[in-house]
């Protein structure tokens, strides 16, 4: 497999799942633009074939400008991974409008802006892959995380619709829906669960480990390999799908 000559864009590409996907794509020869809000983080991880760019996915104008600059520098975007997101939960009675809007602006609006702007150059080529990182919360809902679950359901709905819009073309649109992945988000969630429930750190971690059907955290490389497969040969008939990576049937 080679992606030599392909330009990929990965939002939230400086850490966690986004970084793992960006590194996997770069290892296959793709020129990967990685975006995030902190240049220091992006520059620290940027390696061969990886190009950092500061971009806040909630800022529509910034998304357009950064993507335009990336296209001018490295050619049309043929792989876009809309990964940037916020994973925070609040029960309904604690969800104020500002929190709801923040989650939607990042997880749903951000994916929409990113994909729309990337498609402007992608559709000038003869091949493209669009991957959105959703969540098992986008498939089944997550207790105490109504805003997050709604945003991730929205991502899946958008991807399904886009796959229909481009049906029969050489562009595919799919979502990856991970369970709990061993990233910095787990550490933050442990702290949040402890604060909310008074659990010990070990017990808080077990809540997330046990939510995965195989009773272990998922490695970010497992998500990256799924993304790589969706960009590889023989993936053209995989379109409009929600690929669950959660250790078993959700």
C-alpha cells in the first residue's frame, strides 16, 4: 500500500487518535497537514511528511483560510480526517446553553466546516476519502453526556447523507466509532468521574475499561489502522458506514 502523492488533512492531529492516524498516513507516503489549536504541540510531534498548522475548527473563516493555504502548499486534499472534538459529559439538568453550544460548535460544526472546505479541492481530483471520528456515543448514546452523544449522532447522520450525495463516485464517506481509547482524554475523564462521584482513580478508570466489551482500553493505533484501511486498496465499496471499534458489538 502506498499513499505517496496524496495530501491528507487530519484535524486534532497533534495528540491521541488524530496523531496516530496522521503518523500512519505519513508512514505510507502521504503529505499530512495536521491541525490543532497549539502550534507548540503540533511542532513537537511533526515528523517526516507531517506539516503543522494552527486551526480552530469552530472558526469557519480560519478553517477556510488554513485549508486554502494547505492546498496551495501541498496540492488538493484527497484524504480528510475530521477528528477534532471535545469529549465532556454533563447530565441534562447541568447542561446550560453555553456548554451545549460549545460541544456542537466543536464536534459537529467543526466536522462540517472541515469536510466542506476540504471537498472543494478533493472534488477537483479523481479520488477521495472522508473519515469522521464519531464515537460509540453516536451509535447508542452515553449516560450523562446528552450533548456529546447528540453531536456524535449528528456526525454520523452527516456522513451518511454525504455518502448518498456522492454515491457511485470515487469518493467515500465513513465514520469510525471508537469506545474508550487510551489517550489523555481518559486521564481527564478519570479526574471528572472522581470529582463527580467520589470514586478512587482506579475505580473511575474501571468504569471506562468495563464499558468496552473486551474489558480493556483501545490503543490509538487500532483506530489508525482502521482509517488506513479505509484509504487503502479495496475500500471503495465501504461507504456511508459507522465502523464500531469498541471490543465487541455495541
